[in-house]
C-alpha cells in the first residue's frame, strides 16, 4: 500500500504563464504548495507531474532540488502523465492536486485519505468537489491506482484525458463518495488562474503571516473576520478554464495588455461571438484555419477581413516571399521590386495614372492621398463618402456633429483626441446624393472628394459621372478609395466597371494577398505634389510587400480571380436565398457579390447574427452572416457551407416561429455591433 500525492503543474498555463513559479508573500507558489502538502501525515510520497516541454525545465530543476520526484509526459494528455507517475512510484492510492492551489490543506488531505481507506465498501474515488462545497482551490481527489488504469484504457475523449478524472466521476461501476463542508463556500476562489488571484493569495497569506502552515480552521476564521480580503478575484468563474477555449483564454489575456484586445475592430472576438469565438489562429491553408486548440475550421466569412482573394497561405505568393526572406527584406538600399510594382500599377490603371506611392495599411494610404490631394488643390476642405481609416483627417468629420459619419460604415466613431480645430475640414455626403455634394462644393472650400466607388448600392442617375464633372469644373482632386473594392470585379479598380476615372485611386487589402502593402496611384500632375510636402516612412520600403504584390497581381491576372470570386459570391447569394426561402426566413443581402454580408430581417438582428455564428462554429465554420469569396472557396466548400447553413437557418426559423427560444439557444452574450467600447 502506497499513497502518492501527484501534483500536476506546468509553466505554459494559457491564462497566466509561469504562474507556479510566481512569488507571493516571498515564496514561489509551487513552494508554498509543496511545503504545505508535505505536512500531510497520510502521504507517502509527493510527485510532480509536468510536461516534456523545455519550458518546464526550470520548474523541474527547481523542484528536483528539493528532493521531489518529477515525472514528465504529454502536455495535453495529463491522464497519461498520472499513469506514468503511478507506474514509477508503485502507488496504490493516488491523491490528485493541481499546481495552482497554494492553499492546499494537509489536514483536509489526511481527512480524505483516512475516510478513503476506512471505507468498508471499498471506495474507488473520493473527493470534495462533486458537488463542491469547499472553496475552489482546496480541491482534493483520492482514487485507487487501479481505477486510474481503467480510465487510462477506456477514456478516449480529449477532455477526459486533459482533465484526468471526469471518467472516474462519471463512469458506472466506480464506487464514489464526496466529503462536504457544513456550509457552501464553493464561490470562494483560493486558486490561481488569473492575475487577480495572485492579489488575493498575497492578501490572505499576508494576513496570516508569518504562519504559512495555517490549517483550515484558521483560514475560515480569517474569512469570517475579513471577507473582503477574499473578494478581489470573486468575479472569476469556478472551473472557467476547463470550459474555455485556448483562444478565449488568450483573448482575455490580450485585453489586459492591449487596449481593446487587438489592433483591428473587425477582428475583435466580441464582434462575432463573445466568450466563444476562437479569436486566434495557428495555421491557415486555402480557406482552412486551425485555431489555438488545433481545431480545423473553414473560413466561410471574412477571409482575413478581405485580404486574401487567392486564399490563405497561397503557395506562389508565399514562395516569392520566402525568397525575399532568404535574400533580405530590409536594407540601406531600396528594394528594386517597388519600381516594378509601380510600373505594373501604372499599366493596370492606364491611361490616366502615371505615378504611385506605397504604404502598408489602407488608412495610411488614404492619409497620403489626402495630403497629396490637398497639396495639389491648395484647399483644405475634403468631401467624403464611405470609410477611409482611423486618421485625424477622417475622424475630424465627427467633430462638428457626432452623427456626421453615420451611414459611413462605422457610425458612432468617437473622435476624442482629434484636435477640435480640425472641425469643418472634412465633410461627409451620402452616396447618390449629388445635390448634397454640390452644396459642399459651393462653399468653395473643397479641394478633394474622396469616396468609395460603390459600397452597398449601385450609382443612380449617373452619380459617378456627375461627381467627376463637378470635380473637373471646380479644380477638385477626385480620389476613389478602392482599398476594399479593388480587384474584386475588375483587374484594378471598381471604377473601370463604371467607366469613370479618378485623379487618384487607393488600393489595399487584396493586392498583397495577406501581406502588408497598399498603394496610391494617380495622375502625374497630382502625384508630383507629393514633392512639395513631406511623406516618408521606413517600413513603406520593405521588400516583402512589393514582392508579394507583384506575385499576387500575376496570379490574379492569370486566374482572372475577380471573375471567379464574383461568380462564387453570386452563387453564394443564390443558394442563400434558396435555403432561406425554404425555411421561410427573410434575409437581407448587401455588398458586392464577392463581399457579401447579410442579416436576418426582423427584430433582434444582433441576436440572430450571434446565433448563426454560434451554430456555424459548432459545425466547423468561421461564418458570421457574411461571405468574402476567394479562389479557395471551391464548389465543394460551398456545398459543405450550405449543408451547415441549411441546418442553421432551420434553427433560425424555429426561433422566429417561437418553436424554440433564441435566448435559450444562445450560449453566451449577443455580439457587439458597430463601435462598442470593450471592457
Ligand atoms: N478604406 C476602405 C474603403 C476600407 O474598406 C478600409 C478597411 N476596411 C480602409 C480604408 C482602411 O484600411 P486599413 O484597415 O488597412 O487601414
């Protein structure tokens, strides 16, 4: 008979990396745990079970120095780690302790082990967690090595293997019991998963210092006297980690160190599926994505928010980029490919365009175009229609009147931090409202008109031709922002489809198939104005962008990708309508065919958006109600997407007809819409 306490711990914890080696009250968490556990009288040996990853070497060395046996095994199959420890120690009874519980109670361990051994019926599993009455972090499970062996043979589910004991707690034929406290303290958190937990440990340990060997009674007495000490971390949900994806854990961490969590509103998890969106990727291929849990998903949604019309990880584009990585991306000298790319873009935009400037994001390319346009026209006033980025010149449109940018893709954009005295320089007009634009121009202040060629509605009454004529008559520089629309319906700008040429066009998104490169192309007479001002930045010169764009343009031209993605987008729309009709669900479809967005008509649009996203995710798709087509979206991918959408729209129909409750089906909060500040 040998009773062995196996402590599972690792450095790579996803919510608080390195937590077991973090110091509180002058001691590392793992040392506090081991020190306290050593006082249990019923434990014959303590073993640390960790992973084989080199990240854990530090922990292994630290613990081994204290004479503790260490067993190393799989990171995700923790059950097999336990079995290895059982085999190496010859344990007959196992005590499971997790490394994030520095308050482990030796008296409680002894109580459970004694009850376990004294049981006449031959208990195989005893814990104080099922149901929990003890605080989270005082969890103790005792079981026979034999039943662990059985779990090792019969539990195949990855959840069971990662969490070691679900099989023992669930399976028939295993004699179980539970120790309960005479009051319910299960809401109290004495475990360490998040930074707030460390503050709690510090506070509690501090209050009990210098006695680090306090027992259960002393701890509860402190709780009764000073409950506030224990509450800094009370918002964290018990066992949240077990039910949270690795992506969500990282997203939670991100929001602590990155305001808003990331750099692009349209990639925030809350925009799709709060608490459930996978949030991060490990790998991509075509339209397939592997998330942080290694789950393979099909991106039938935003495809990098419109960057990858050729598909993700395109072999030819990536191959060209690898070559750059081998030969050098950055240098004191310039990258020759930027000249070739400029010539290529002039050719694609002939006959009107003669010169090009490059940047790395759409917003900055737009800012460059505005600077050049203002310099060329000699006037500050800008009339805008559409979304053009985050810079001061654009957001200043919201200074005069907070509603000014409503209807321009992101209503409610907050211009705080944009100098007040920029008010009145950038003025919006609505698409197809030529009279409104004429009115702005009549002020004699407008030097630049910047607009998206088409966003959601087609031009009516020769709108684009009239805008062109108005600009010509008033010496105004006309800029088409083709960041999103470029190369989606023509080999170049959407303007080609309508036969109206601008003075400048801005390209972004698609031209590097996922690599950062954007461009401003323009008439020579206008572009020369760049020389009368200062526009310059180090990373606008890096080589990867130019090389990626040259290769992307080559592949796009060869494959006539704009035709293919438009056909695919139209196919998607037709099928969406058919499936929606078959379920009697009304959907509203918008955008260019290759940039399709849609929503379920009626009340609670955001609720149904969340439902579609949630149910599609369960079926293996990153698919909020939108479809940005790429060459990787083959007919087979579309077939699979619609098999899933058919089921999902069936659920939508059930909710609409009140056969099911939307609120009950939703497994988390409803997604954010527009610009919501994240907490
Ligand atoms: N202009 C348009 C028309 C866009 O669609 C976008 C991006 N959605 C931008 C500018 C801004 O580009 P970026 O996010 O790369 O700065």
